[in-house]
């Protein structure tokens, strides 16, 4: 038993030690700041306050903004799951060998293009006079103009595009690892494809779906690049509000408090949903 | 079974990549410059990093100039505060000078040590924003205004900021995503002091009334240019120096107008951080920056805000855009930004955040 | 059914590549402001060839991303193993602790790192960048390898150990081989996270030393020209080639090719 504990600690130490130094301690400093009245520079004495955590009460417009962010998160994650899971399963089971490898890599490659350039390229596709508009009018000259840019759907399109590979990747890893023996056994017992999908493939791909959902929902609600660039005046999210505090107002305490509030909400959502999921699908 | 990249080969490949990387960074550190080197902290593409200027300065004085950039004034403050000794010249908006001086970050400037300072326009050189205890804490360098920019040919006879809520231009307005500017425009429209408006609620209402017209926010010259070129909007608030460049370098069809309520002026200064170890070299660079020889080339090559040096402005060719943009009769309508106490700055930020949230609903 | 799956997959990939195709096309467009229609021109590649800062920034990005990938994958894999295979108190807490690095906007973490490193004397520079990038990549690695471990059967390892194998040997001969796709995927992820990371890099880099995303981000102010598209296109081309070579050697396809 003692040897096991030692092994466990040794395995965890590098990763969590690194995170402690680079993330948790700095965030601890930020947490400390969030209880101050102003960023702790210069010669003024430190003043403490809870005000920043009452931000949602003092500034009711933040509630609308937070709700927008959550909606963006839900839409993006939902669409990524809806589009990505079938794609991942198709990749895992409808292709093989060289073509499977090539397709896998094709899906991963967009990751390595710079995010800002990609989002900007979306503006070229979605705007009036952009690629989609141009293409549509080549085919149907009298169709109305395509002016998707500077709208909520544009934000979602941009985010789904940016995060879809995460979902495809994680679901693929789960789907690809499903033992053929299960499928063959089910077939030999007379099950048809939809049944196999629902009872075997889907549940076994669930770990991938869940980790994909985490990797997508969590950063998306704090996103500010796609909302700003693709959303125009509609692109106001918690991410942009927090950025304003740091970049325009130099109010680190408020920005920090808003982020930690957001983090708390995320942790609660995940705490609750992981309990619900493990209750439903059994402990893993 | 299947061919496999063995673990050993994998490890060897990756560790040699890592090792090679470390060696490369070490190697480049060894080659250090033998000449004096100063570091300038500024916006990117804002005069101090013009290639011709750096070369001319290095040739004349033997001083090499490195740059670090910021994307927002708050960032400039953070960098100054967290990097003592790293910077020798820093660009500071005059509205921030006193705040930065209060934190002990910059030195007083002895203008007598700068030969070119004698030609600086007195009201700007001695502007109250720069003075603490009778001493200037920055050299007035460039000034400009944020005013009305409209699409030539599509918008006729724009005379007032009220055009921002004119139903004729629904969905054709782009606003600068900056609380100080927007509150300033709101103040101009409600006849208040842009630096100390008493009725923030009126300003909030005025800004909210612009909602049907607002299409997008912009926060950099480049963003503005690209969106304008893509025909995304027709009216906007914009910077004078940027307007000159948009017309000159990109041939964009815009008219730059100072409306009857006035425009928001800003004065940028070059300052020397107290922690700098190369102050003499820094002052020589600042002297070169206010030199007409530098300014005229910069303004005619790319377009620039107005220089505080009257000799420099007079040396511009008669057909230069600056004469079109900086008309003498507009100067009286200019309201310069000045220092804001922290709580007022926060109040402005809250107003703008509330308005943006309203725009998004 | 298979044909339907393939068609769907190709349609998804087409969606993924739409803006990328536009990005590549704009690298060959003469207009500096990205106006349509496209006027073919190679001028951005030409100006890229003499743009030393951008080139050195790209080199830095690649080196840092490679180092990040190696370190984060190694360190994260170990943590994932412990989290998935061992039972211990505080396991759920440790899992939850993986969320803050991804949940908190990078702007906050970047500022926090800047201030903390300043106070503790770690300062700015390539070493600080590396610390930051690895820290941000670790949660992704742990989550991906963790998901991979969940699908594998834990009892095989235990069976091997009950037959006398040491845990380490059991790991390398039984757990690791089927886990390899997850590990490589995690490494690719970590590489991508580091490559695209501009906020942390922006705060922690010293003047003169820059990475590609930082150059792009700071170009927003001055003029984000199609040189950026040109270098992204080159990058895309080179990484496609590299990854194909890599795939040849290491077989990411799992165990499906023996059919």
C-alpha cells in the first residue's frame, strides 16, 4: 500500500507541481487582488473590499452579458457534439488504413493555423460581398445578399469551426478503441445498425464526448476574439467585459473577480453534471 | 504486425529537437551589440519605429534603438511597472502623465537639453497636463483629434455628432471601442466637459440612442481600414493621423470633419522612465523625434498626426493632407483629454460597458 | 451506411477547410486590405522573404511548441495514469483543478503570471514562455489521455501484474501500445496549444524575442497584411508534409488496417 501511494504521488507531482508554480500560485495572487479596491501598484496603501464580487448586483447589465456567454457556450458545444460525434464515428468505422490516417491528419491540421487569421478569414466568407455572397450570386444572381457577419450566428459559426476538431478528436479516440468483437457479437445476435449504434457505439464513445464537451464549453464562455471580430455590436461577452477591465480601466480586481465568478459557475456546472452522468452510466 | 516508430527513435528525434532549440537560443544570446542600445516603448507603427528614422539616427549618433510595443494604455502602465530598467523612452498620452508621475515612474525633463524643443508650440509644450510642480514630465510630441469620418459621396453635409443617431444611417455606424472617447462624444453632444461631465446618465442615454445605427466596434486603425474597405459602414469616429494614412496609403474615400460640437483632442508625449540607465541617449532620441527633418519625411511618406513643432508643421508641403485636416478654425473647437482620477475612469468604463451590453441585446 | 458516413465526413472536412482555403487564397491576392475579387500576386511571399522579425518569430514559435509538446505530454501522461488507474482521496478535486487553466481567460492567467514571475524573480523570457505554455497544455493532455485510458480495460494490466510483471513493465508492454493514439493526439494538441498561444507569450516575452502569434496580434494595430497569410500558408504546407511523414512512421490509425 505504501509503495502504491508513493507511486501515485510521483506520477502526479510533475504535472501538478508545474501547474502550481505557473497557474495556481499566480491565480492565488489574482484572487488576493480581487479583494482589493485597485491594482496594487504604486505607493497607495492597500484597501480591501468585497465590492468586486457584488459586480452582478451593482451592474445588472452583466447578467445579460453572462447569459449571452452561456448561450454561446451551449450552442457551440451542442453543435460541435451534433456535427462532430457522427464525423468521428464515421472516421473510426467507415474508413481504414492510409485513408483513415490522412483524414485524421486533415482534421487536426487546421489547429496549426493561427486562430486570429482563421477568424479573420471567416469575416471574408460571411460578410456582404464576401465569398459566400459572391458564390451565391454566381449561381442565383437575384438572391438576396448574404450578410451573416456581425451577428450571433456568425459568432457561433466561428466558434464551432474553431473547436470542432477538439470534439472530433476526442470522440474519435474513444470510438476507434471500441473492440470489434462487441460489434460482431451484437451482429451475430441479430442486432441492426441503429441498435448497435445506440447500445454499443454511442455509450462507449461517451468519455470522448464528455471530455470534448469540457474542452469546448469551458474556454468558449470566456472567449472574446470571435465575439468581437465576428459579432460586431452583438459580440459582448464575459470575455470582452473582463478584457475591458484589464485593458481599458486597469481595474484588475474587478476583472479578476469576474473571472473567478465565472470559474465558480463552470465548476458548479461540471460538478453537478459529472455527478448526474456517473449516476446514469455507472462509476468509471 | 504493423510497422512502428520505435520508442527509442521517437525519443531521440524529439530530444534532439529540444536540445537543438536550447542551443539556438543560447547561441543568439552571445552575439551582443557593442554600441549603445536604447529601448523604446510605444504603439506599433507610431513614428518611433520608422525604418528610415532608426537608420538615420544610428548613423548620426551610433545609438541603436530597440522597440517593445503595447496595444492599450493600461498595458503601457503594466509594462512600465513590471520592467524597471527595461525602457529608456516611453510614449505617454498627456492625460496619463500625472498618474504615471505620481507612481514615481518617470523623470522631469530639462527642455533646455533638447535643441529642437525651442520650436515647440508653447501651449502644447507647457500644457498643464504635463506639469507637476512647475516641471514638465514629458516632451510634447504629437497631437491629433478624434473626430467624424464619413464615406465620401454617400454622406452629404455632416455637421454634427448627432448624425450618429440619424435614422438615415441605420446600421452604418462604427464606434471606437474606448470608454473615454465615447463618453467624450456623449459629453460633447450634451454640452458637457469631456473630462468632468456632471450628468453621466444623460450621456448614457445619448449613447444608447445610437443603437439602431451601430454596426460594429473598431479598436485599431487596421481594423477600421479593413472594415471600411469592405463597405461595412459609412460613418464613424476616427483619429486624424489614421485618417491621413487611410487616405494616403490606402486611397480610401473618406472625409474627415470637425463637427460643430467640437472634437476630442489628445496630446502624446515622449517621457524618460526614472529607472532608465541610458537617459542621455534617450534624450538624444527624443530630440531627433521632434526634429522637423524626421517629421516631414514621416508625414509625407506615410501620414502622421500633427507635430507639436511649429517649424515641422510649416515645413510640410502646401498640398499635404495635414493642412486639410488641421484647419486653424477647428482648433478652437478642440477639447483636449486631461488626467482622470481612477474612480472617474472607472465610472466612464462602467457607462461604456453598460451601453455595449445594451447594444448587444 | 459506409458511403453515407464517408460523405458526411468529407462534408465536415470541407467545412473545416473553407476559411483555410480563403486564407491561402488571400496570400496570393494583391490587395493589402483583402478586397475581392482576387488579383493574383506573389508580392507577399516576396516581402516575407525579407521580413526577418517574422521569420525569427516563427522559428521561436516552432521551437517552443516542440519543447512544450514533449514536456507536457510526458508530464501529463503520468498524471493521467495516476488519475485514471489509482484510487486515492482527493482524486475528484485534482480532476477539477484541471479546469482553471482552461476556464480562466488567458488574459487573466497571463497578467497573473507576469506579476507573479516578476515578484518571484523568474522574470520574462523564453524560459518563462516555456513554463507558461507547458502549464496551459497540461490540462488538455491529461484530459485526452485520461479519456483514452477510460476506454481501455484496466484489468489487463492487473492480470499481467498478478502474473509477476512489474508495474512499469506492464505499463510499457500492455497499457502504452493501445494508448499510443491518445498520447500522440495529446502531443499534437499540446503543440497546437503552444503554437497558437498569444496572450501568455505576449506578456512573458522580452523585447526583441517574439513568437508568431504575438507578431500577428501586435500587427493588428499597425497593419495585418497578407504577409501573415503567406506565412500561414507556408506553415500549413510544411506541417502537412511533416505530419504525413510522421504518420507513415508511427501509424495513428489504430488497429484497423489488418482488415
